């Protein structure tokens, strides 16, 4: 059978490859998956809600619905966003099958073959997977602890008229856990307006802040329609329901609706009704409090072992929220080569950082997830990793 060029060029995801390797080793503790904590799933509440929906309006919830999204859910999203400073109406929203689909719809909306997508170095791997089939090019811009280097970004925008998208994860980024300062967000918006380029603000982790002061979203400051905002209930409620959304201009939302008809007709109606009912009954505040307190504890456990037991040559980020710590090993180290050894010899795994960059040369990095494991697994797994790195990096 003859596949398309894009199918032939597909490479398996590094996270999936790491996951497979780790799963093949019995007793291996993994920091590779970006899963929310299983113990925080609102199973009791969802059981009650599901029974009530089936009892009261099952024939509606199990039926096809509107491509744009379930009406009750659209209203709940509007009021949820208003609390975080984003003013919008249902006509600006498109419900998506996870925010992952939002990234893909934006790629369909904005990219022609050969166009350029600017991303932060490093960036979310799943976004690269959504953009790649559109046959675009990537430009990676370095970032420090406050966000993307704005001088480098402006140079690129001034020199390259093929840039169509600047994709950013400004809160507790996947993979680094870093957050952008307010100044960088304002500057990014200023540059996007000046060069007339769209910003995709992907914000699945913004509400999971357990330290520091919240920073306004870029969308909340957008007066010219240069930001498409991507939200998700995956990290704050139930990832398996696959409910996310985009916020954009009305015209863009209308185009998303037409694209989505061709992709999947609509997102799961029953899941949308479940999320809407959860929000109506409980709101998100209590669930977020639970998530924040558990993730803070888990982050503390992870960084405590890094600080006390890892070789001093290993650097780490200090996430104030979200689910990931990013580590930098000495120059010349290849974290993917070490992963194979770590899994085999120390029964512990992580995701090598190289694939999160659009250019080679960052193989000495790795992403560690702290949300999924139990406290005991985090401490034991990190100790195994500490002993392994000591042996490998200090001889
Ligand atoms: C930055 C970022 N964007 C989008 C997604 C996709 O999330 P979902 O499709 O579950 O909403 C993820 C998942 O890990 C992510 O980290």
C-alpha cells in the first residue's frame, strides 16, 4: 500500500517510546507519563452525576449534539473564564476533543505548506505532532526563567515573513514547568500585533498554581484578536473525558466548527454534559484546592531528593505549579542513552528532553513528572535515579 508523504515521515513519539521501554522492565518506577494523579479523580461525584444524567435526560445526553459544543457547557466555560479575566461569549468558543484537538484545528486554520511556527525551546511535543502534518517549518526561540527571548523573537519576525503562529505554554510549561512573567507576555502580544502573527496560548496547567502569584493570561490582555486560547479539563478534572475548548474571534470559531465537522462531527456529548453538570454542581475551586495541595507535596518530595542526593552538576527548574520538573545534565551527556541504562540497571525512567526541541543539541536534558506517582514511588524512584546519576556522571 502507498502511504502519503506525511505518513511516511511520521516518527514515533519520544514519550511513547520511553513509556514502552519502561513498561518492559518489571518493577520500574516511571516519571515519564504526564498523567494527573489517579487518587484525585472525582469518581464519587462523577458516579452520582452520571446516574442523574442517565435518569433525567439520558436520551438527550446519549444523542448527537451540536458541533460547536453542548450549550450548558459553553455557558459554564464562559463563566469560568470570566473569573480568570477572559471576557467571551459562547459564540467565541469551540469545544474540542481535548486541547490537543484545539492545537490541530489551529494548525488547519493558519498553516500552509512551508509556513513557519515559532515555538519556545523546548516546547510541548504534542503540539509539534499537530503542526508537522501541515508540512510547516519550525523556529525554536530560547527562553530563560521569564519566558521566550523577545529580542530573538523580534529578529526572527522581522526577518521571516513566513511565520504564521507563535505557540506558547506560558504557565508551568510542559516540559520545563516554567512560567512567563507579565512583562514577557505583554511584549509577546505587542510583537504579535506589530508583525500580525497569531499567538496560540495553550494553558492546560494555569489553574494548578500552588506557589507564587497568578499572572494574567495573554488572552485576557488581547484587544486585537491576535490570541487563540486553548483550555482543557484534562488536568483539572478528568483527562479521559477528553473535553477541551478554544477561545477565539467569532469568525475563527465558525471556521473551527466547519473543520471539526470533518474531523469528528463533535466532541463526546455525554462527556460534555458530565463536565457541565460537574461545574454547575461543584465549580472547580474545591477540586483545584485538592490538586494544588497534593501536587505541591509531590513536587517538594521530588526536588528534595534532587537537592539532597543528585550530583551537584545536575540543574533543575523550580515549578510553581503544573506537573513537571526539568533537569539539565552536564554538557555532552545523552539522556536517551542513559535512559536505557537507567531502566535496565536502576529500574527507573523519565522522558529524555531532546525531542522537545525543534533542533538537535539538547540531548543532556530530561523531563520528570511528579503528579502521577505515589509519595513512596517518588521518593524511591528519585533515590534510584540519584544513585544512578552519581555512578554515571561522577564515575
Ligand atoms: C501543553 C499541553 N497542551 C495540550 C495538551 C493536551 O491535553 P488534552 O488534549 O488532554 O487537553 C497537553 C497534555 O499533556 C499539554 O501538556
